[in-house]
């Protein structure tokens, strides 16, 4: 088993996979239907398991996302079904979700929260899980991603709609406490630098946003200004090179106070928050 795992990791490393040992082990645990920590207790694979494992390692070496191969992605305390047609949630976004959960939980009444560009429904599902008293609404434009969000948000009580962030939730205008969004933010010119897993498998609608990567953020700034009640807050993820330009979108409009940029666990600029001026 050790040799099997080593050979699989070597194949993934040669293919440029960022975490070859962990991916090899996660795929093996998936094939065996066991938790990762129980792999050392497994003595051998039968012929069917060996064939299935080899097939998955080959697909991962071709840079197919790990989560597409296992069919799920962990996000904070929830599991999400993911696959072709939806953006795979990243660990960095858990910080933005945590901010939204804290903002919603800080009120002395049930908060009204809107998740724009919900994708798989990751942030909305985390909100429903960790801020159960909040009234959570979510919207997604892409029909393929919407189908995954419907699956993930079923039974959570989240109000999920099909629509554009630029016009969504007109019925909630001026009543929302927290707007949260993980918009597309990659500049078109950065195409070649995007990891193969994202560039070749994530929906481009969820990745690219104009020449400077800020087109969707500009739309979000305007829509959040419509949706939020005075004093309400907005939070949005951005690329690590947009630590000044993303907050600049909010400061330039004159609608916002407390514009603050936040860093991820690696110390990189990751998301911006702001409060609608009273």
C-alpha cells in the first residue's frame, strides 16, 4: 500500500499537481469508502478497486479537479456536491463566509442576508448552518451552477433564485443587513496564469471579469448600495493583487464608510468589506 500511494503521488507530482501526496491519499480513501485516517489500516486493494484508483489518478494527472473526481467539497462545516458546470469553492472563501456569519450574528434580531453569485451555494449553505436565525437569500445566473446550488441548498431554508446580480432581489431593496459575494475577478489578460484545474474546468462566467478583473465588483458595489439598509455591510472576495484596487471601487463611489481590506491566512489581500453610509 505504501508503494501504491508513492507511485500515485509521483505521477501527480510529475503532472504538476500542487498537493500530490494528499490528492493520492484522498482518491484512495474515496475508492475504498473510508476516512483518510484509516488508510494505514488497509492491507491491499482488490482488482476492481485497483482499476478504479488507477483511473482516478490518471484523470487527476490530467488536471481534472480533485473535487470533480470525488463529487464533493468541504466548506467550513458543510459538504457540497460539486462537479462539471460549477465553480469549486476554495478554502480562502471560508474567511469571507466567516465574516458574513459574524456580521449576521452580531445583530439583536434575525439578519437579512443576500449571497450574490452563489455558485455551488457554498456561502449561503454555511450561513444557514452557522447563523440559523438569519433569513438567507441567494442568486445565481449560470443555469449549470444553479442546478448544483439547488441540490446543495435543498432543505436549508435558503431562498434561491435564478438571476443576475445587477438586478436581483428588487423586492428586498433597502432592507438587507449583509450582502456577501464571491464574484469573478480574474483579468482576461491573466488567462495563461490560471491553474489548469480552474481554467479548463470551472465556468468562465465565475472566473473572468473584464480587462482589470473588477467589472463584476463594480456591479456589486452599485447593487449592494440598492439592497442594503443604511448601516448595512457588504463583503466581497478579490484577487491577491487587488488589495488596493478592489477597496478603491467602494471608496470612489462615496457611498461607503469603513472600507477595509482583509488578508487571508497566508497574509495575502483577499476580501474587502464596507458599510453603507447612513
